[in-house]
C-alpha cells in the first residue's frame, strides 16, 4: 500500500504539491488524474524517492522507498519511457537492470514475451517507436515481479491493440492483489480501467473516491423523453405534466425532452396518466470526462484561446453575406455533418465537372471546341479564323484552294454594292472545314 501524509513540495517560490494526503490500496487499479502542471509527476517522483518532499512523508508498505530492502524487487515503475541508453538493445537494457537487482537472466526473456518485444530483443532501442519504447518501459517495471506498480501515462503512443493489452494487464495485476497506481489524461481509458480515483489540481487533493461516486458527485443524470414528432401538442402536454410533478424539463435541439429530478418509472407513469405515447424513454449518465472537466475547470493553469489570425484573415468583400451559422454547432455532443453524398453513395468520388465548353468528357452530346483544328487532310493549312462581326462580307469569301489545284487563281473582283447586310450566318461547327461560299453571279465568268 502507498500512503502519503501532508505531502508538500516547493521549488523556490513555486509550490508544486501542497498538503497532499491519500492512500493507494492493493487489489484495485487507482487512477491518478489532474490537469497539466497539477503535480502528478512530482508526487510520483517523491513516492519513488527521486525528489525529497519539503514537508510530509510518503511510504510504501510502511517504509520510505529508500529504506526498502531490494526496492526493485518490491516496486516497479514507469515514469519516463525514454530513460534508456539508445545504444543498448532491448534485452541488454533489461539484463543490466536485472543484474543490478539480483534478478535471474531468464526473467528478462519472460518479460520481453509479456510485452511482445521478443522479436526485436536484439535491436537497439534508439530505433524504437514511441509505442515500442512504452512496451520496453512496462517490461522494466515488471522485471522484479513487484507487488507495487506505478505507471505514468503507460498507453502514450500505443495502438488500439496495445491500449487494450495495457488495460487488461492493469486489471489482471490488481486482481492478483497488487497495488496499481496509474496516471493518465485519457478519461475514456480510465473509466474502463480504474476502480478508484485520486484527483488533484494545483497540487491539492480534489477527490478521493470510486469512479462511480466521482461521476455521480460531479454530474447530473437525466432522462431523455421523445414523443411523436407529428404531434407537437403531446410534447407540450407531457412537459406540463412533468413540471407539475416536480421535474425539470429542458427541450433538446432534435425535439426530445431532457428531464431531471424524476426517476424513469415516475416519468412513464405520468406519460400514461396524461395519455401521451412515448417514442423514447432512456436514462443518460454523464461520462467520466464530463465529470472531470466540471471538477477541474477552476484548477487549469494552461488554457487555450481562440486563434484570431491577426493580419492573416482575409477581409470580406463589400456587400458579401456572412456565412450562415451551423445549427447546433458548439453545443455538447455536436459533430460535423458528413460530406454531401454523390448519387446515394457517401464515399463515391465526386462527378467530373463539365468542361468549359460543355458536358463531361465522353458523356452525351458535347459542344464542339471552337479552337480545334479543322478536320481536313494533313497537308491542308488550318482554316482562316472568322472575321469580326462588323465585317460580315468577309464570311462569304471563297475558301483557300487545295494543294491539288496547281493553276493560280485570278484575283477576286471587288464585291458589288449590296443592300444593308443581313444577320451574320451562324458560325460553322468547330472541328469541320467551312464549305466554300457560292460564287457571285454578278461577277465576270473568268472571276468566278
């Protein structure tokens, strides 16, 4: 058992831990929670004799750590997974620790198998990933088969399989009657692993109770009630009945009702008496994270702020409408909506966008590209570009001669005066050569 009495630690004018008293009992996993800078690591270092307390005391099994006979055989700890000589292999690192504590070498191979590092036992630890380093640190803590174990952020860097393995390992060690003291910032993992909680803030004790009691003391349970959406008058009728019975009713954004102050059987009876059909009646309990945030909100030293993006944010254009607010954004339990679906397939690739001249490539009729080369023999030069609209007579000129016509052509006569020009004919379809215009019947025979 670990026992701290009036534990205080000061660094100059900075008080890291103040008058901290608690007990960590065997046979249970005790979670050690607190914001960054609250004194968790300092407390663990004092438990292991790495720091001397300014005042107070902490003992393990009734003795300070430094007075324990062969302490590595009685206490195992993981405080810093990087406290390893990078040039040593995993096996040599554990072997050196075993030789210092009188632990047989066969135990090294056993713990390497327990943590899953037997295949990389001969590799240098400097090439290990963060998760592999955590496994090596856990192996060092288990090396002496101790009765008391301390872990500071043991799941940091582990994959989901490794996190599950650590969770099961902690509970198995506690089931054997060992004392397990675990510090972590992962509230969801602590809710599944820990049996008891010790919570500190700014070096002082905030809570020392079971997980269930901690959640109940720092959150409000509620019932979620839903009536038929097509009959809003039933919701109003039920809300009035619940309020008259002493309940507190709040509307949810999706039309349901959040009811506190009344047990579920009582809510069901009141709905039956009011002749109101229910589509949902479910209990809701706050999570450990919600309870933790509520308790420690006044003991947080490092708070984030909103990024103002000074000098980087573009100014809106004059007359531009501000973006519409997203319903429910910022409320508890809100998540960003999924991306728009494409043809009923939420993960389908977006449809190819239409080109600048018509539909998507290869689908349906397309508008021809006016800049494409004309479909003529390879030797033919490209057709002349159409003249501007203010010179419609240029559209009636004869197309240039083909290479097969070797004889030179007589220069075309000047066009005869014509009445007001008619509307310009439609431009020829792109990709096809313009048909030659018919010769003017008023011109001489040799000029045709």
